[in-house]
C-alpha cells in the first residue's frame, strides 16, 4: 500500500515537471520568435541606412548609382577612340525593383570553389558574373558591342598595346568573415562599410596570378590567352597598360572578360601576413578565401554551405544598376527529379527541366496546365553548344571524306533528336552557335539517307566482296571489314540509346559499329592517346569565333590538344589564321561562312545538334528573359511582379 | 514416385550429405524456396526462348524454313556479353542433355555408396565437359552475319504481298535494342510492363537481368569461397606465424567498411564489367568463409582422427583436404547461400548508384531509371525481382543452416 | 582485463597502418588518373606554361611519385635517352600514348634523371643536347618545403632560396636558333651546377633503399597522416578533414535517430516473438522481419519517396533535404520540427534495414536465456511470467544486442550512401559518393580511413563489452 502511494506521488511530480517544462519551452520559443523578428527589422533598417537612403521607399535605392556612374563614363564614351560604347539597353529598370524578395533557385551540384581564377567549371563562371564585374561586357542587345563595366575607356593604336582607364570610386565587397572576432581587422579599408577600393593594382595582381605557373585550375585555360602578353603595368591607380606580343582578335575578349581578384585579400594569409614571393602561387590555389566569393558585382556573397545552399545579397554600393531583389538563394538539390516537385511546392521560383522531365511535364501533359498549376509558366532558350561525333582522321577508314559523309548520312539525327531528346534542341551543321551571324544558315544539315550513304561507301571502295554482309576494302594489302568502335559518354543513358539505334541503321548499309561507353576520364585518356575510331562529344561555344584550337593542323600533332580528330586541311588553316587577325565584323562573318561550308563538305565531325533548355517558373517572376549570349540565364535580369508579402 | 520403394535395402549408414539433405527436405518452406530458385535459374537459362526479336521459325513464300532464333543464340554480335553466351550454351546443353542426365542421376541412387559417388562425379564432369565443348564450338564458330530486323522485314515483305511464316517467342522484343517509337510506353498487351526511355521492353530486361544477378551472385561467391577456404585452411592447419599473418589480413579487411570500399574501387575502374564487379565483391567478402574454415580447422586439428592420420604417415595435404576440409563444408555452404543473396544486393546497390556495368540489363540500374522517371512499373518490377531472389536465397540458407545444425534452429 | 584492454588498444595502431596501406594501394592501383578532368590541367590545352603547371600540381599532390615502391633510381641512360627522343620525335613517328608516357616520366622522375641527362648534354647531336638541357631544367627543380607547420620561418627562407635556384636553372635552355656561344655558355653553366654539389647526384646503397621505400606516395601520405593532415581536396582545395567533419553532423543525427528508433521497436518485438515462440504471432513477426530483411534499402527509399512526396497519391513529406532552406529564420523548436519532418522518410528507410537484424538478435538472446536453468528456477519459485521475463530474462538476453551497438558505430557516423543519395542529405555517405565521382582521392581516402577507424573502435568496444559482461569469454 505504502509502495503504491509512493509511486503515485512520483508520477504526479513527474507529470507536473513535464507540464512546467512544456510551458517553459513554449515561452522560450515565443521569446526566440520575438527576438528573430526584432533582429530582422533591425537588419532591414540598417541595410537602408547603409545604402544612404532614408527609411522609406524602394525605387530610390538606385538613385545614387547611375548618377555617380555616368560622370566619368559619359566623358569616356564621348571619346571616338574608345573601343567601348554605350549600352543599347540597361539590365534592370528601376521600376522593377522589389525589396524584401528572395530569388530562390536550385543548383545540381556545388561548384569547386568560388575563386573564379582557381575553381573550374561552367557553374563557377556563371556565378562569378553575379558577384564580379569585368573590364567590359558584351551588350545584351547587340553582342558585338563592348560596353563599359569596370573599365570606362580602352584605347589602342595597333591592337598590341592597350591603355585602359578604370572606373573610379568602385569598392570591393566586404569579405564575408567574422568581423567581431577582430582577427580580420587588417582587411578593413577606407571605403564605405570599411571596404577596400578597386584599383589598377588589383588587375596587375590578377595578371601576375594568371601568369604564375604555380597556380592551377581555371587559370590554366586563361593562361593560354595571356601567354602572348609581353608587359603590363599600372600607370596610376586607375590607368593600366598592357602589351601583347601578337595581334589577335582574341586578345580583346581575353582582356575584357578576365575575372579580377582583389590584391588586398588574395596576396595575404588569414592573418593578413603577405605570402612569400617564392610560393604565393601555390598558396593562392589553397587560399582560405577560395570557398567564399568577393567581387565588385551586383550581388555580394553571404554564405555557402557545401551540399546545402549558397546565398548572395544585393550589394547596396554596386556601381551599376542593382538587381531587382534583395537576396539570391541557391539550394543544392542533387536529385534532378526533385526539381519539379520543389517548384510545385513553392520551394523554388524557377527550375530547368531535364529532357526526361520535359517529356513527362510538357509532352505528356494533356491539359496544357504545367505541373497542374496555372501560375507556372514556361520559357525556352538555346544554349551555345553543339553535340557531335568526331572521326579519327588518322585512321585509314575515316581519312576519306566520302566515308565520313556516309556516316553522317546514316545517322538518323532528326529521329534521335525527336524521340530520345524530345526535340530539346535544333539540328546543326557547323561549329558556330546558330544565334550568331557566323552560322551560315544556307548550309543545311545532311539528310538521313541510307541509300546515298551506300552509294558513297561503294564509291570510296568499300564493298561486300565476301558476302558476309559487311563491307570491306583492301588497305595496305590487307582486306579489312568495315567495323569500328564508337566511344560514347557512358555516364548518360541518352548515348546508349543513340548508339544502339545508329548501329541498327549502320548494319543496313553493311557497317558494323560497336558502342563503347566510357567514363569521362577514360574517354579523355583514349582521346589524348588518339586511341579511338570515333567518339561522341560536345563543345561549349562562345559568341566570338576562334578556330585555332580545334581546327588548326598545328594542333593536330600536339598531344592532348583540342584537335583530337587530327583534322588537317590547308584551307582550314588559312581561314583560322585569317580569323585571328581580322577585326572587321563583316569580313569575320565571311570567313566563318567559308569555314562552315568547308566543314560541311569535309565532315570532320558529324555535327549533331545544339541543345535547348526549358525553364519553368512561377508567374510572380516577370516574364523571364534569357540572353542570347552566355550565361543565358542571367539572374541579374530577373525581377518580381510585386514586393514580398509581409 | 515409386523410386524409394524400388531401392534395395542398404545396410550402410546414410552419408552426412544424405542426412543434411533429408533434414533439409523436411523443411517445407526451404524446399519450396529451393524449387523457386531452380525456377529462377530455368527462367534465366531459357530467357531467349521467352523473349527475342528473332523468329523461332521463318519462311518467306516457298523458301526454305529457317530458325534465325537458333542462329542468334551463338551470334556474338547479338549476344555480346559473355554471360549471355554462357547461359545460351547452358540452354542448349540443358535442353539436349538435361533429362537423360537427371534420369541417370536418379538411377545412381540405387548403387552402393562408393559407386554412386563415382557415377555422379562422372555425370557432373560430363556435364561440365559438354558445356565447355558448346562454349568452345561457339567461340570457334565464324562470326555470324549482321542481323536483320525481322519484324520490320516481315512488314515490308507482307506489304509487297509476299506471304511470310514467322513464329516469335511470346515476347517478340530484344533485350538490348530499343525501338525509338515505343519509348516509355505504358503497360500494354505488347509490353506487359511497358518500356523504358530507350524503348526497351521492361519485362524482357527483367528476365535477362536474372542472368546477370545470378551470375554475379554465384561467381563472386565461388571466387571468394575458394580464396577464403584456402586461406582459412592454411591458417587453421599450420597455425603459428601463418595463422598470425592471415588473421591480421582478415582483421584489416573486416575493418574497412566494405560497401564504401567497393563503391570507391568500382568508381575508379573505368571500363567496369561485371567481371570487375565480381572480383571486387569477392575481394572484400572472402573473410567470412576464411574465418569459418579456420575455426573448423582449429577445432579438428587436435582431434583423434587427424592425429591418427598423421601417425600413419599420410602426407599433410591429404590430411587437410581429405580429412578436415569436408567437415567445413556445412557452415561454408550456409554462408555461401547467404553470400549469394548479399552479393546480388551489393551489385544492385552498385548499379543503382550508377557504379555497375552499364552495358548489361541490371535490376539496380532499372530501379534507378524508375526513380528518375517516377514510373511505377519501373520501380516495382525490378524491386520485386531483387526482393524475391534475395528472399528465396535467404530462405534456402536458413533451411541449410537448420538442417546442418539443429541446435542453431531458433 | 586491464592487460587485455591495453593489448587490444595497442593493436589498433598496426592494424590501422595496414588498413591505410591497403586502401591506399587499392585506390591508387585502380586505373584512372587523379586530377584528370579536375583541377590542375591535363585537360584541353597543353601549352608550355600549362605543362609546367600540371607538373607542379602533380608534385603538390605527390602524384609524381610511385605508389609504394620507388625503383626509379635504377633507371639507366638508354631508357632516359629513349624517352627524350620519344618526346622530341616528329609528329606521327611515335604513338601518342608512348609520347605521353615518356613525357610523364621525364616530368616525374626528378633528380634521378639528372646524371643521365648530363651525359646526354655531352651528346654529339646538338638537338639532343638542347632537349637534355630543357629536361634538366625540369628534373633539376627542387621541391618546396612544407611551410604550413613546423618551423615556418625557416621553411619560408628555404623556399625563397629554392625558388631562386629553380628560376635560375629554368633559364639555362636555348632555342634551336641559338648561337653556338650561348649554347656553350649554358652547357658550361649546367656542368658547373652539377659539379657544385656532386653528392646530391650520387646515392649510397643505404640512400637508395631509403629512396625506394620513403620517396613514395604512400610514405608521404603517411607522414602527413601522423600529423593528422589528411591533405586538401584536389577539387576544391579545402582541407578534406574540415569538410568531413562538417558532413558528420548530418549523418550522425540521421544515424542516431534511426538506430534509437530501431532499438525501441526491435527489442520489444524480439521479446514478444521469443516469449510467444512457436505461436502464429511469432510466425507472423518472423515472416515480417524476414521480409524487411530481404528488402533492399534503395528500393524502400524509392518507393516511399514515390508514395509520399509526389502528390500521387500523397504529398505528406518533403522530397528530400535535411531541412527547409528557403524559410526565414526559425526558432529552435520550429527548426527541430522542420528537421524531424524532413527526416521521417529517411529514418523509416534506415530503420527497416536495421530493425530486422536487431529483432532477430533480441529474439535469439531471449530464447537462449529462457531455456537457461536459473529462469526455470525462477519460474519454479512461482514468480509470475512477466516478472520472470522482465527481471531475469531481459537483463541477460539483451547483452548480445547491446554489444551489437558497438559494431553499429561506423554506420551511425558514416551514414549510408544509398539513403543519403536518395534523400539528398548532405552527410558523409553522399560526400563519399560525390568525391568518388569527382576522383577526389584525398577526400575518398579520408572518408574510408575515418570510417575504418570507427569500425576499429566499434569492434574494440563490442569485444570489450562482451568480455566485461560475459566472464566465459577468454581474454587471451
């Protein structure tokens, strides 16, 4: 009896304690919520104060920017010798600015890092346009036109020596470090928010970094363009001179589109101590700030948790037109299948569709309502790339252009594009993006024609003499059957399908093809060693046409070069060299067209298609615009219909 | 079956294997599962008879009657994979020799024990010989002609008014080549489980996938059982320094997280084939049989009969292999059965993560395709295939364990 | 007991050494080039500067060294001459694979080439002389010392001198059109350079043995490992240990939750099944557990995702992730709730796998004990059945299942690759998967080593706890 009384007491007191605890937790939770709300309010006020604007409206945020921008710039643009010209249209209209909004997008994987000089990958290149500014950018209306960015004036007499006048009053973003700790006080500068000024010395530092062979990563690609640089120096804080060894059209874009990193941050270690001159290139590769971003662009870096998310915020001191929203949140969603679900759940503002999803969401969508929600819209744009099949010209079989042409004719490109890739792209016939004037629209892709292919093979001496169904020919005194191996990119199932369909068609014309799916590194090894018959590949292209790396015969003999197929053609060499030296747009287009016709005739590649992408987005984003030029998806242009609901 | 009644009364003791067999036979579930496995094996062997786009019989107008299907069985351009060629050879051998062999096997039961063992060993050797012969003939045979697309050809000929006689297997689809026009079809009469993104019939791939899974399971396990048995026997018999080295090795391999290691190694091999996958699995899993065998040896090493054998002057290898090794058979058999199940699971995990052999129809890979397309048939069909196979193996393994050691029965 | 413990703990170190050797060799022997397609060039362009940069990259990650045995000091003159000729041969004369191989060797071998190259420098063929000088400028380069730890100031000082020396010898090469005087002057410079420190280019047998064993990738790796330096990732150049630790919290929370739940469900289930042994209820439980045991976790995960997240039929749970990212700041309670909501499906998937094993163990344990004499005695004393089970049987029957906890330690922390990939949880399993796909050797090594250490500890714990609770276990 006594025992049970004790346990009753125990239970009651336990119950009481639990109740108190619950109430307590609830109260703490409530307090926490209040604190969060307060700090959010404070942060908002502080942000507005920092922007130098009285606590009021939003549209005025832009007021300070353009006015300060135009004084020096207007004068520079008035100079007829300036290579830079006024933009045809602004990137953002002030009326679109909606404060309080966060643009939420997904990324499929983490970038390698955020130092645009070190981290490799198309993604880093794209993100660096968010937080970085460049010397000059291509105009979004007329891509041939270079418009001022960090440079306001570029002059040259001979296209060898360039003199660059930089914009004044530009500051680097505030590094995203723990300022309160006091450890980073050395990074404080004289500018607003303790920012450091951007000067010509930063550009010189960047050029030093690019030319230092200890650095590795993206600089490897940049270095090729800056190898012909003879000298460069900062004349004063805002003037720069750079001299190239050879005249080349590519010099300009290399110079204008080079990512720039701040000297005050990247020349020192985490305690502000300068690196040793002997090893600073190596230090830069592993710099403590490489996982964060700094620049002079419209968005400043806030945080990045690998595998989870990356955040940027509008820079209130940006010299150009600010972006139309406050924050940019990029969540890492590795599983592409989750993208449409997350869009639908309102966790994202816009997404890319994968070809498979394009099929389910759009082609199979009977009612025409995307994701069953009328507020979700669709936009499409074409990327700067092309997919192709490369033929090893050093192999006797494919040395004959008639054979290569027969291969192209036997490849049902239109069928594959429609059935496997769901028409997410356009057939292409040459190495230039179809949106650029360089692409000669009069050159049509070859048709799918097995009979013509048979005729060409017979003409080239390939006939079935022994009746085994496979064509053969005597090469170097030996009878060889027409069999070959096609190396495909193994990590994607699309290629498996493509290869197996093509094989069926090739069998019809008496050719045996064996697909060999390989992973990228294995594929690269085979290509470096020229140990292949044919492979599937893709190139990312640019607005500016340059043919030296892929098509010049001098590259054919270099190991590990871009001319993997060993293409050697005197006329192609001539065009490639002429294009490097030609600065006149009309003449450049002529040269490109001549080259386009040449490859259509020679068929060194079987040109396949140029890929398109489809984006789904909520209609609270203004009609999305995608640029003709990379990065086509320019989040700087995105804006919302209405400000955030409180 | 009147067979047992016809058997003459034998005075000899039933052998240990017979005892286990009888014990096993008493367990209905396990016996059922064993039949299930046998069915699965037959399904894998006779896969081309169920599904092929080559007609079993083919005649154009009054032309000669032919069987493109039969020719395709040994066509290295059609069945490129060694696994398929092996199973095709098995198909031919089993069809031709299966019934007589089974009859002879049963007949052997009436013989006295010694003769019975010899007869059965001869039968087994003969079977393996026939299989090797078929494979050899296949390898020596000239490359077959490039295949024709028979359904298309038939349609074309019929459109011209030529009568065509064509008899197809029940599922007239190839396991490998897709038909672009039928990509991602929903289940229908023609495709009971629909098609995948490349237009390949899901059911057909599922059936052919059984070949891959069974091969990987059986071969990987045979491989590691061999390694493990040899090492375990050495360690257990010799003891001392040999034992120490092998023990350390076992310890090291056990401590490495096996799936992590398997995935890493698989990823770093560029042209992965199922051969690589089997070797990787074996390289990680050999420790279990090694420990079992070692323990058995330690237990038996000092028993009387071994001492006796040694005293008589038997050479060491005879002692090891003739006297002690048979005793380890039981536990090893049990762990092998479970091992096949876990090897199949490992392989499907690998191919699910895209680290398998991408050129073969693997269940894990199909399930991953289901995940990317959210297609129910593509998720459930391969999932159940794996589940059923693994369950059957586990049930059989349970049955063996109970049969061998009734004490272990829980 | 103490002695046993100490011995077991000490044994960890040699075992760990062997494990690291095993993993290292296996990963490095598997074909595939580290750094290919990732960091450090070796990719599209191969200009002069790029070649140099790729060489430095290899040097930095010790990729220029052989894996575990360095026999490069046995290289003879004929071999070196053949490589030099292969690299400078006319296009098409040498297969590209052989040319690349020769070039890699000339870049990687370092000082051992110098004596042979000095001989080639005196060759009759001027072109060969020129090539020899060019390769001397590569092979003669000294490595920088590590200035991140130890005597940093001295190391920096030394590095400055090394940089100056390297820069100087880089200049001692000439072009094909160079005048004879310049050639002669530079050759003289090389001779003087070689004569200045002759002992650097000669190796005693002892030094050769040392070089064979210690100038290898593994030896260098282990030297760093002893200082807890796992190296930096060759993808993002971040210390791999930092990344690893930041991933651990995700795997740990998922794993702990799943294991706790698995225990909470499995133990009563096992007891129930054991007590009702032989009844229909036992049969049903056993079959259910058996089914769970045979279900692959990737299948369970895929099906759960399909059922519960896509809105066809249900959209009850989020489609993955550890927590909601786009939400604004949340209070602790809200955040915990959010995480819990995200973790439901992964935990269920995780639990189904662990549940089967655990409840089987629990059942076995209890059955063993129920049959034991002292339980029979307890029953005979007239104690009621629940008391017997709960007080006597349970305490002893749970020993095996609790010692099992030790062996769960690695999975607990390292997580499951499959589940983390399916549910997009940025834990260690997913980290390994990504590192594998990016060929990030250091990161893969770190994950494998870390989980091996955990395995070692887990096995140790489980053995020790076994020895503690079961006096019958022999300690020797």
